[in-house]
């Protein structure tokens, strides 16, 4: 039985946040995006998502608890509030500004997504592909709210590549949320992913994929025929993937005393992966054609690259020692099925401990961790063109910034309230994910100030920082900056937005927080 990371990998609550099941995606109204990771068990990567916010109408649990937490324990307003002059545009004006700047394609995307069309998205609730409008999919995929679970990602990507119509229902992992009673009745194990096909419930990612292969033989084939010369390679490649997984977790979570030996074992297995990719010329494991093997490897390779850089200072991407692996990553990133659902390294670094337990860091990794988390000053303006994490911008800066602004404008009240948690009271009981706190109480007294600050940030995203006046005379600037920092650390990819958009959103938050702090010096 394969180890399950399934219900365990949590997506970053607004990245890692933690906000809660729903807290997870601030910006997303209809569904929670901020989530935290779970931890593994002896049998598998479990699904301990633990953020649990009750739903706030159509907004999502995160917002629910975010807003309900403001009712109690709020401090008196900061001194000077009566004289505070707020120069930022209103939310209504900002929404109008966004609409004026969006391309026709950007304006059409939400409706396209709601109809089951368009590119893959973590926000999609139905995917129809070539099926006619009104078609009711036979398949329902239950996946984790935060989009952190590698097993969910494997099935998700498989469905996209096979173009099998499906619906999506999101369930929190135990590490950042409480699973709803209806899901416990559906699946006794509580693990993710789960599939319903024609009313029958199927669990375990590999069983789900095999069932889909049997039930949809007409869909795009992702495995070679038995008579194909590549068929003999499938079994050994699958076993190698499990060796890679085990070697990675052993090194990532092992004690510092065994670091060198664990590293040596992992490097040996990774070298065999490099050789396997080189053998057939790539870019994929079976040569020039994408297959199920790539679908199985990529959720873990993505997490391996991010977590080992952050905790071990071990860089796989753009490493001349692994040219075939780099070619494979680039091939995967050229596919919509992966490019539109992949996460970023910061999100994975934050979601790993709640899922697999403590990740042991070594001193040599400190500069990489500082860069990936923005602690080296990289999460501010101007945005750095590149860094240790490869970044391929596929659209112009304005498009990236409009995506971030659109997410914020989809539910500004909830985002403001979420940021106010930084100045409120921690939740009880706590959850495993450090950045997730679904039961935290927002400090209502700072809502007007954070509202003004986030309108200024949105204004900057839409019109540029030069359009935003300096926060001279801003009340409690240091405290408001803390709220922006709190939000910035919890932006989840892809739950809340794409990595391209998150880079700019984090940078604009960091830039304005810096202005606020500078105003008191």
C-alpha cells in the first residue's frame, strides 16, 4: 500500500496559513483556500488538514470564523482614529478600475470557469472539456481544500490530461481543519482523494486511476500497450518513484546526526531518476510522449525540489548535475494540466511539517530559506526577476497584478478581517499547521485601518506604486504593517492565486508594510 500524503499535504492557507479550512483562501469567495498541512502516519501521508472555519454564506469557512471572531475580545480603537484621513480609493472605485483594465478574456474567465470551460484552475468546481453544456459528469473528485495533497494532485492532473468531465468538492485535511460529517459518512478512512463514479465511492489514488482507466477506455491513453517496448519500463519506474519518495522523507525528517548519510542515499536514488530520464531522450519518462508515469512523479518531485532547497540547501532545479530532470520539469511546466495547478516552494516548505512531522533544517539552508520566505527582503518592490526557484512568467506584469487584485476584490471584507487576526487572540485549540489558526479572533478595532491599507495595496496593484500617496499620518502604522505581514505569509499557491500573481501580491504587501514602518522612524 502506497504511503499516503493524500489527506495530509495541506495547501497553504492563504498560503500556509492556516486560517482554516476556509481560511485558506482569503480571496476566494466561494471556497476556502487557506489551509494547512497534515502529518503522515506509518502507512501514508495522511490528511491532517486542520483549519476549520464554518462557512460564511458563499464565502467559505475561513471567512466565517474570521468574521465571527471579531465579535468578542476586541480592543478599543487606537488613539488618533477620529483624526485619521483615509486617501485610498473605495472598494467600489477599485472594482471599477479593475474592470476597466481587464482584458475581455480576463473578464470572461469567471463565467467560463463556472461553465466548466477554460484552463485548469484550483477554483474550478466543474470541468466539462468537450462535453456539451448541461452535461452532468459521472465523476466527482473530493480533494483537499488547500491543494496541498500530492495524491489529490495526481488524480486531478490525470483527469485533466484524460479530459474526463468531473465535479470537484473540497474537504479540509485534518491538520488544518475538521472534516464535515457528510464526508466521514462517505469515506470511513477520512483520507483523500475520494472519487464518486456513477454513485459508487472509490478511495486510494491508484485505485481511482485504475478504475477510471477501466471505465473510460475511449479517453486519451496514458500508458503504453503491452506490446509497446516502453511497457517493460513502467514497473521499474514506479518502484523507483517509491524509492525516491522514501529517500526524500528520510532525509527531510531525519535527525541532523544522520544528515550526511541520508543525503548520500537520496542523491543515489535521484541519480537513478536522472539516468532513467536520460535513457529515452526525454523530456518525459517514456521519451517524447507524456504518460501516467509523469503524472505520478510530478506531485512529489515538485515538493522534493521545494522542501529540500528550503530545509537542506539542496538545489535540484537548474543544477548542471541534473540536466534531464531540469528538461523534464520544463516539459511538465509546458502542460496546462500541471502549470495551472502547481504550487510554489514557499507553500510546500510551510505545508510539509504539519503533514510529515518536523523537517530538520541545516545551517547551509538558511540563505535559501530566507529567500523563499521573503525574509531576505525579496518580498517587496521591485520584484526580483528570478531567484533560486525558477520563475517563468507567461504573461505581462499587469496581468499578474490584475489577477492578485481581482482575488482581493472578490471578498475584501473577509481579507481585511483575516489580516486583523494578527492583532487579535490566537485560537483555542491550536492546530498542527503553524500558520493556520481557524479559531483565531480578529481584532475589530484595527479593521478600518487595515481596510485602508489593503485598499492602498490594491490601488498599487492596479495603477502602480507611484499612484499611492505615502502613509503620512497613518494611525498605528506598525500594527497595521503586522497585519499585512500576517496576510502575506499566508497567501497560498495555487489555492489563492497563481505563483505569478502571488509574487506581485506579496511584494506589494511588503512594500506598503515597509512604508508604514518607515513613517514612524
